[in-house]
C-alpha cells in the first residue's frame, strides 16, 4: 500500500510540473492580428509627476477591456509599489520573469505563485504604438504584467472582462472582499474605504452598467464611465478620488454620488 501511494505521489508530482510549465510558457494567440514589435525601455522609471518609479500614473489602458486588472494594478501601485517590483525579475537575457498568483486547478480555493517568462515584444498599432497597456513614462512594468497575465491565460482576448477582486488576488495571492454599495450608507462606505486606505490595502470600485449611454456627464463636468473599474486613490474632505485606468476622466466625487453610480467596491487583503 505504501509503495502504491509513493508511486502515485511521484506521478502526481510529475504531472504538476508538466502542467505548471505548459501554463507558464504557452504560445500566445492574438485574434486582433496586431503586429508584434520589441519595445526597448526601462522596467521602472520615475516620471516627473510620479512619487515612485512604480506609480498609478504609469497605468494607461489600451484597446483591451481589462480595466478590472489595470485598476487592481494601479491600486497596488498606490498602496505598495514595492510589492509590484517583487513581481518582475530581469533575467539579463532580454526576458523577464513575472510572478502571478493563480488557481492551478479548475476547482481550487488557494492561489499559488507561478512564474511566466515574458519577452518585451508587444502588439502595436499601425503607428507602432503599443495597442494594449501603454508605456507610461517610457517603462515596461505595466505592459509586462498585462502580457504575463494574457500569456498565462492564452491570449490578450482571454483577459477581456473580469473581476477586480480576482485581479487583486492575481497580484498578491489573496482575493479582495466585495461590498455592494446599496448595502451601506454613504457614511459607512466612506469609513470603510478610509480605514482600508490607512491600512495600505488595495481598494477599487465598479460602476453600474447603463444600456442607454457609455458615459454620464456630471453637473461639474466630470464623466462617469459605465460598466468600468476604477482604482481608489484617496479620501479627502468627504470626497473620494478614483483613477480611471484609461489615464484620463478621473473622478473626485462625494460618497452619495459613489452610491448612485457605483455598483460595488473591493478591498484587498492586507
């Protein structure tokens, strides 16, 4: 019996190694038929408006519906830029190892780290500009994280649409907790988000969908994008600052407005 168990354990170990390798190093598909070009830039670079070489300002979404992922990235860049630096390793041979925390099996409750080897070759548009995540301050880190995620899943199109709380787990190993705005008062939401940010926890929020319009223009000229994820940057004077992964149309609104236009918010694990 012990001999059979040992053989089964050894076989399972071999299968696990094969599974991890094939999931970490798959050929990447791209249904959009963009040309791939090598992009030469630093991994991290502190821009003139950055507080750190890893900064939420570096996150700029391209022609891909992965706002949930990039909102989580921007949130982590705000609360713990050092954690992002630990996810990316320069191999010194033109490739980078990116660590993601994944569910290795279809039925799983715990995330495990996996290393994805990424080349700095990205889909570009007809003008030679990155088609998906942008360069920020001429740096690669956001593009490397996005490509590693796409490569692990199989293609960029396979990361179109998702949940910000799951993206938090992908980056840190622990999924975020989700709170429906309708279940709390504006004051309670303010207190929860303020406490989370003071604890250096990731916070992001999702707007409600709207069948009539992609955007709503508020009285003060700000625009709320519907069916979209935002990274929460701070709370000040009864208002919450939200960063749009697009890199523009950011918001600074009171919590009653948050309740009106946002469906839920997610708080990451500390």
